[in-house]
C-alpha cells in the first residue's frame, strides 16, 4: 500500500488547507508539487476518512531547511506543469494497462 504525505498550509486569510502530495516534478530548473486538496473528518481525525478535492500545483523552493510553497501565478508556467502532469498520468495509465494485459495473458496460459 502506497503512503502519501499530507501537509497543511495557511492561505492569505489565515485559513488552513490540507493537501496530499501526489508527485514531485522537476522541470526547467524548478520543483513543483502536484497535490490533491484533502479534507480530514475533524470529528475523529481518522486519517482513513479523508475526502479529496481539486488537484493543484505548487512551485516549491528551499531556503536552508525551510520548504517554501508558492502558488503558480504565471499562466504559461501553469500550463507547462499541467501538461507535464497530464503526460505523466497518461504514461502511468499505459503502464497499468500493460500490467493488466500481461496478467490476463498469464491467466489464459494456465
């Protein structure tokens, strides 16, 4: 079972938002995090009761040990990272389809 990192940030109004890191992408000398917004059931804080919202991209940099997470303001930069994420998803879908095909072949050969 794959584990994902969940982190919380505050917006400009001081409201907390939680996100689950899906993928870190290096592109054009910058680091980006592709995340799903995560809503934890606050009644019991059970990590298994998380509802996921929109997928978002953040630009990430480091200042010593501190990780700095920024929104992507430039439309062209956002389009490039969005396209890269879609490309990676398509590749992963193809790999999953290949695995399913191989599994089906193995079952037919038994």
